[in-house]
C-alpha cells in the first residue's frame, strides 16, 4: 500500500469493524470500515485529532470501497488530500 510509510499505517482491528491507524504531523488518524450488507460494499469513516483536542471527521461520505482493502486504499487517498491542507 502506497500510504503505509507516509502515514505510519497499522491495522488495529479486523472484522466486523476494521480499523487502520496512522499519524501525520502530530495528528492521529483512524480509518474505519466494515461490510454494509444492505449496500453490498464498505463505507469509509475517517477521523483525526491532535493530543488534547477533540476528534474531527474528514468527510468520506461519498466514497465506498468494493472490499476492505479497497476501502482502506480509498480512505488513505482522502487522507493524502487532507494532508496537503495541514500546515
């Protein structure tokens, strides 16, 4: 995965809800996904925070993965775009 080194990615939970975490410029990042049987795909939820601050959601509501791997790949692409805005 292209983003593993850039964001120090780790898989911390797997099925039914899978979570990968990473970090970028003092931000902790979480990407969360799980199979949605109604839509037969994987929704993507992304949140980030700095120590002492509340979690903030990065909008990924229009993005779905075809499978778990694709959901994480799409999520890290969104994080890469978000990282361009972090000063």
